[in-house]
C-alpha cells in the first residue's frame, strides 16, 4: 500500500458583498476549525460606525467590536491589531480570560475592493483544510455495478454472526452515478450490521437559456494573454446551435479565449484562442450528445504558442474551422460572449480558471472532484449552491446574473458521499436497539477511501427469576462499613412480583413472600415497579426510585 501526506493547507475565507463593495475575512490559522463560525456587521451609533460580531458556535467563542469605523483600511488595521481602537469604540470577548489587545483571535480582514464596510452576514467562500494522508487501495479490487453484481455467502452465515466486539473495514472508490448503497451488510436472526454510502444531493449547477448568462470581472492574472492559463468546466448542452457560447474570456478584441459549438453541419465543440490577433483553434473529435455531461478543459500554452482542448480527460486532435467572432471587451462570461450575444442552452457546473497550463494528468486527476480548497494556481472557482455568482477561490472575482438563470443539479460525476454505519440486536426480523452513525465530512466520487466501523458491545447477565444468581464470594474487600455507593443497570421482564437485585449477606423470604434481612448488611430490591434500598442500620427507611420498564 502506498500513502503520502498532502501538505497543501488552506485558511477559511468569508465574504460580505454589497454590489462591488466587499470585505473578506480570512482565518488566522489553516484547517477546518472555522466551520462553525458566523460573522456579521451591523450598524453602529452613527453612519460612520459599525459593529462586528464573530461567533464560533462550536466552542462558544464570541468577539464583539463596537462602533468601529466603516472606512475599510482603518477597519482592517484595527481588527488586525495594527491600530488601537479609536475614541468611542469598544470590544468584549467570551470567554473573558481571552484578549483582543492584539486584534481578533479568529480572523484577519482583507480589504479587497472595499472602500466602506457594508452591513450583512458573511458567506463562507473557501473552506479551510489541513494536512491529509492520501492512500492508494492495496491489491486487487471487486467491481460492483450497483444493480446485479454483488458478493454473498449463504452456506456459512454463522461466521458473520458476531454478537461481541467487532470491526468492519473496506476500501471503496464510489462511482459518481451511484445512489445510496450498502458496502457490507449482514442480517441475522439475532444481530445485524452494515456499512454504506449516502449520496449527498446538492444543486450546484446553473441552467442557462434565452439570453441568460453570468458576467464576471476578468481576473487580473489573465490580463496578459502572453502567459499560460487553463479554463475547466462541466457542461451539458441541450441545443447545439451555431455560436452557442459556453464561456468567453476576453481582454480585448485581439486577446480572448472562447469555447462554443460552432457549426450546424458538424455540431462539434470548438475552442478558439486569439493572441494578438492570431487565431488558434481546436475542435472535438466527435459530436457531443445533447443532455449528456462532459468535462471540458481549455488550455493556452504561451511557451508553445498553441491551445489544447480536452474532453473527459482526452485530448482532441482535430483542428477547428474558421469562424467569425464578435467584438470583445474585457471580462469573463459564462453562457455568452462578453458582449452578451451567442447565448447557450444548457447547464454548467464546477467552472475553474487556473494561471497555469495544466497537464493532462492534472486534468484527469482533478476533473471528478470539486475544488474545495485553495489549490496551487487556482485563480477563480464558480459553482452555484445558493444561486449566487460568488468566486469560491477566495480571490474575490464575484459576478452578476443576466436574466434569471435557474439553479439545478450539477454533474453526477461530482457526487459526494457520507459513510453511514449501523448495528442492531433482536430476534428474527424485529431488531431493536438500533445505532446508526454518519460521517461528519463527505468524500469525493472516483477516489479511493478507507472506512472502518468499530463496535464495542456492552454485555449483561440474564436471570430466570427462579434458580439463577451470581455469587460473588465473601471477599474481605466487599465488607464495606464506611460510606459506599451501589450502582446497577437493570431491565425487568415484568414488575408484578418482587425481585431481589443485589445484597450483601443472605436474603430470605417469609411465608407472605416478603423479603427478610437475615444476615444481610444491605439489600437492593424491586417490588411493584419501585426500587428500594435498605441498610442494616436503617431498616425502617429506604430510598424509593421510580423507573419506566423498557
């Protein structure tokens, strides 16, 4: 088995956006510990002031910054600990033993494009991550199609009837199109257990039609088309029409990249790159099927002065045909040219812009997962879980909608799953005492993952009420004459009789079936649904506890 430590880490980022005015908060430390953080800005005592609240609900940490100036640079300097609080401003933090003397203990403020600080609640645009061990699956593997293929054992089921402590382990690489499924399942007469996958359903795609599109500012990293870059996305086209633009990156009329379907006769996908007025073109080897998801990567290699088109991780070798392109202006549009014409009919998901010419191995390795952290070379990242045109890379290239595009299910190849596992005990098909757990963090499809279920069984003694009992002997250590506590978990089959539960000494009965203390120092018993405790020094008093029979 091979394993390596992925040392790429990232810090969570949160953004408050008002038109083109935005403020970004970045975690002070890398990792996923900011998942429970809520950040908001509310009005202060006057128009020039505001109140910042940072609350980590998972650990109960709360910061409040009262009456901070709204001027972005001064606001950032104060929260970051570079300037002192101005007159009239104040702070407090819970727990009280912490201090805000050196700035916020949780975040750093990045001014980005903000001039004044807007009110609102922050949206997390980047999830933090820490170092992670990545492993390859050992040895050979079984392939199951989720339908008719499975592995079973019918002749020796008793080997799987584990009623004590046990562990289930498996390596799994889920395909994107799978729904909820069981990996391991045993259903016996007295015991059952399973490990499975639960599909996390998310609407991350955007459906465009009838002159609908999304417009973004051109990332400054792509202003110079003399440098290499890559644009990737998942696309599902409903109509293949002439000039149907999937995306368009443009600096000016002479420098742009455009991905589109271009010709009614061939109906293929074409990539066009214009660098300084010189046009480079590549088209797909075959026609795309309407209603089918494809991963498309467009690469401009400035060193080789050439462009490359990859569909589902395969390079396309055909040259493109000449096309007439409209005027271009600076910007990045999804679903149309920057000028707003040549709109597409279809769905887009997981759009990424990179400042490097990604290799075919990088494209293949990353196409079936979502970019959930800051990755080397990632300039902009767009999905639409909340129907907002936000840049999830944390670089602040947020956009705006044209028309009213709708949110819809994204590519099934980008599915994520939770591990679920459970155990139950009982008789026949009527299992009771079920315990089901779910993993906290999901896993990506098309990647190997290791899962293990560990179950620790609690055991008990069953007595028949007639001849069964447990004699613990007469050890000196049990002869306690000082203060002591007696504890026991019990479940009674019925309560219409007296049960002797535990005693120190000998417990007897009179002819009226009333317990007698003969030599016993103390006794714990149950009668008519009540638990009673009696000691030799206080036979007339007892502790009475009501309980519900299970």
